[in-house]
């Protein structure tokens, strides 16, 4: 396990962006072969109903660029003072170069800036914060962390008419060096033995694209697969343990945590985690699942923007955040947000 206490790193702002296009499970006549009773049962148990999806021209980088520009404007940041940019996503613009370089150009950042891509999904926000916090303790003064995904583009994941659960989103977070900052406590774990539990097999260099890898309708066969039962068992077993360990490491009681902001996997998983930990569900927002779907790494900042943006903009709040999924990976952290700039959820193109 990796447990780490980091000082001198403060989150100064968070911005979250979603596409305008909204889809609903109720508007899909082919879902579960039109079985309305089954559709309603899935909605009730999982919490999934609506989600936001990008069009063919819009990428995760576009959503993150909008979020970054919102932060830069509202925090009145001179872009020449940004020492590093981290892009955490499984849906980059290109195989080469890294998308962080593309965004470095679009945001007009200086040559004295580190660019870094971290291929992560559901745990990407916590891992990104861990990386950004270490960087501000090694000479950098200000890091721009961009986290998002557009999993709706893995269209073949839903060819079997199972419920589309992934919603697209992007986010931006500014982490700065600050000797007065409250400490951050991280707990990060991995299990590569189960990497095939959520995998996209085609399109990389293990299985490069070929002309046989297309459906009759022209869609590419990413061979994106999720073993739902395996992922569910993993979250129920590992995530509560991770959260308990992190609280113990931070010497923080559950009652002293203002908000438990978890990756919005689905309602059933979050409810089970809350019951296992004996955490009041009023302190663990779950409404984003029905409004935006599973937003992968962006679900944590999006949940903060959607549910507590006004509170963290005015008051000091202690958060337990936890992301879990692809890898398999799971990561939790205890941190404090203190009078930061935090946007409401913004729509791309506004």
C-alpha cells in the first residue's frame, strides 16, 4: 500500500464541465429489448437515468480546456505562473503526443512548464491530486490538474443493449504551494491481476487497428468490456476498507468529516459502502448518478461542483474522497477545502 502525508499543497479552485447533449434511458426503445419493467428496475437500483455525452467532434480535452479557462479567469491567474499541467484520462486526443502538450498550447502556457499525462479513469482524480501535491513540494508553485473522460465514445460497450451508464465530463483543479495549507492524507492501492475486469482491448499496440475491426454500421470495435459482477465485488470489498484505513491514518473520525465524496459508480454501490461504514448518506451525495451518469475520474470534482460548490466557496470543509475502478485501482484521501473558487457544473459551449 502507499500511504502518504503531504504538507504545503492547497487546492485553490475547482471547475467542472459537461456536454450539452443529454440522453435518458427512458428514451432508448431498444434497451433491454423494450422491457419497460426491467428498465425501471435498473433505474431504481442503479440510480442511472440521464447522462451527458459529447458529439463526434468534441473530446475530453475540449471539456477540460473549458474548465481550465474558467479557473484561470475566476482566479485571475497569470498563465505564465503555471509550472505544470497534468491530464488524467483514458480518452486522449492522440496516441502521440500526450494531450497535456495539446492543452499546454491551447491555454498559452510558458516553456517553463512540465506536461504530463496519467492514463487513469475512476481513481484518476485522487491519483492526480497526489501527483500535483508532490510536484508543488519539489519546486513547482502552481499545478493545473485536468481530469476527465468521454467513455461514451467506446460505443461497442453497449452493443448488447445493456444499460449505457457512462457520462462524459471534464474538470480542472489548481493546486498551489502554501505553507499554511492543511495536510493531505493519501491511501493508494492497485491490483493488476484483475486488469481485464474493465478493459478496452483494441486500438493500442497489443491489438492494433485493422480493417476487420469494424462493425457493419462503421463503428470501431474497441472490444470495451466490463465484468460488472467482478467490479461490484471489488468495490464492496476494497473501498470501505480503503476509506477506513485513510481515516485512521489521518487520525480523523467519521463524524469529523463534512462530506464523503466518492466516485459516482452507481447508487447501489454507494449505498452499500455507506451502510458498511455506517456513514450518514446525507453526507455522501449520490444525485449525480441520475443526472450525469458514471463520469469516471471527473465524477469527484463534478460532485463537488454540483453539490457543495457554494459551501466550499465560503467555509472550511473536511472531505474524504475516494475513486475506484479501472486497473484495478482504488485511492482515497482526506483533505480540506477552505474558501476556494468552485464553479457550479458548467455546460460546454456556453
